[in-house]
């Protein structure tokens, strides 16, 4: 989670959410920060950008089996669906997102038994530190 926090704190104009994909041996494969504003792309969430970059690194091309995705905020529906489709084995996230969270708060996409893949989930990891990054950002916006 520390690596995801570091990605979230990197310079940028978008909401500071960071994500890192780790290989099965714990080696970081890719890190990203939200970049919707910079890229003019509504899908440029930190998770999506990190998954795309990690997929370019692995031999299989898109299956990230055995990999862990760490992200500072509970993933939204789009990101939760993408990590399921990428076959991420483990999801670790920081702060809960009661308005749009799709890993237990509003929905629970990743544990839906109708899907063919369900990653292991660890939520609330360093939640206060992750929430503080967001609170600081939104306080400056107001």
C-alpha cells in the first residue's frame, strides 16, 4: 500500500488515487495515478492505467494471474470489473468509497459468484493514510 500511496502523491491535477500491480513474487510491475484530466480519458483511473501497463510486462499479454493490485481507494464498478477480467489474484485497497465503491460498499462486483473469477480481497489497509491524501486534495479544491 505504501507504493500505491507514493503513486497517489505523485504530481498531477486529477483526484490523487494511486495503484500498483505486483508480480506473484512481490516485484512491482506497474504503478499509476489517476490521469483522467491529463489524458482527457474517463477510463484513465489509476487501476486501469496500472493494469494496462502491467499487462504489457507479463508474458501472457493480459492475464495477471498470481498478481496483486494495491490501490488507495476502493475500486469503482469499471475498475472492479477490469481487475476481475485481468484475473488479478489479490486486491488490496485503502480507503472505503461509500458513494461508488464496488468491492463491498455500494456493490460487490469482485465477489459476485456469477463471474468466473473472484480475487482475494483485503480492504481498509492504511485506510486513514489513504483517506488523508484525498481529504487534503479536496480541501484545496474548495
